[in-house]
C-alpha cells in the first residue's frame, strides 16, 4: 500500500512543473537621433539609403542639458554602427556628417 501511494504521489507531483520562462534585461540594441533647432520645424533626414520626414525639437537655451522625449515624430532609431546622416531644412542642406551610433545612445544634433 505504501508503495502504491508513493508511486501515485510521484506521478501526481511530476505534472506540477513551474514552466519555462525567459527574463531579459539590459539596454536596447539600438541608438537614437534627435534634432534641435531655434523653432520646431519639419525636416528631411537621410540616413544611409533611407529617408525620414520628422520634426525638430525647439531648442531652449536655458535648458542646455535637458532630456528630449523620444517620440516617433522627432526621433530616428538606428542600429549601432557608422551611419551617413544628411539633414535638409526647406531647400537647404543644414547638416551632413558620418556618425558612429552606439547601442542605447541618444544623440542630439543641433541644427
């Protein structure tokens, strides 16, 4: 009888697994670009072979170290690495440079 109860207990308890799960932590594997100017302006940004139409963030001189809220309207998310960035405001090219973007870096470019 004890043997039967022991086997029954093993069979019942073996089906009570906690399951598998994955915990992921750390920083995102992408960088971000945002642009500031004297007033919020629509700009065209060309990164490598891709083009984006976004809006610059109004630059506030009294908040030199402020954090810019990253939104789809003002931020471009990129994979880490070297990228060629060109910015056109109206009909004028205002910025052109090759940038190294690190993972989880938020680079703010003043136009």
